[in-house]
C-alpha cells in the first residue's frame, strides 16, 4: 500500500464497516464515519510507521477492492513471535469473490516467512459471517473476549488464533494449497 492508495482504502474501510456491521453497531456511528478522516488517518500512520506493520491492497480493473494489514500482536499477554491481523476489508461489491481469502493468505504467508508462530485477530462476536470465514481458514476462538465500546454501546469481540507452525495456514479456506505457498 502506498500513500496514493489511502483514499481508496478508506473508501473500502468505511463501506465495509457500513455493510458488515449494520445491526451490530450503533447506526449513528456507522453513518458518522468519514472517508476523508479515514484517509487522513491512514496517510499519517503510513508516513509515521516504524515498518513493523504490513498493509496489503487488492486491485481489480477500476481500482482497489480490498485491504488487509497485520503486524506484531498489540497486547502483551500472548507469546513473543505472535502477529495480529488488525483489519481485513473487501469492497462490499466484491465480497465472496476470493479477494478476502487472497489477502488473508498473503498475510499468513508473510507472517510465516518472518518467523511468526501464531496469528491472532479480533472479530465481533455477532459477526457470524466473518467468524465462519476465519474458521474455514483454520482459526479457532481461544476463549478471550473483550468489550469494544462504540458510542456507549458494548460490542463484544472474540479473539481467534491460528498456529503457523503446522503448515496448514496457506490454504484457501477449503483445504486447498494456495499457489506458490
């Protein structure tokens, strides 16, 4: 991802939140999300980052269609060598086309190549579609749960974890090896 990609990524993030989290988060929060503010925040983080975070974009004719970013696990409670998927969003018009899987596969591949041993992510407890997606990729809920507050409303999240040492991390979610993995 480059600074020039930030506006496209912000559009994907805002539209992704509005589509994926409708009915799970306060609608007032989703309606208030701003592509311009997200763009500015992404540009700042990209320009000031220390290089430990990897931003990936997926492109199709016409522009960007997906974004994922990962890096070191942000909470100190897990073992060293752990990575975290901070976000994975696909433009709503491209959901179900394999873009999310391709982005996840590349994040997993890069973490494994960097010597990471575990990969974690947080997903809204109510987001059954996302939970099923990650479960198809071999992630399991590890029992950790934390509240996420949005406009005064608690929206619980579950932590999902995947062991990267077993070699099963580079599949398409249906058990088939990803080319080049």
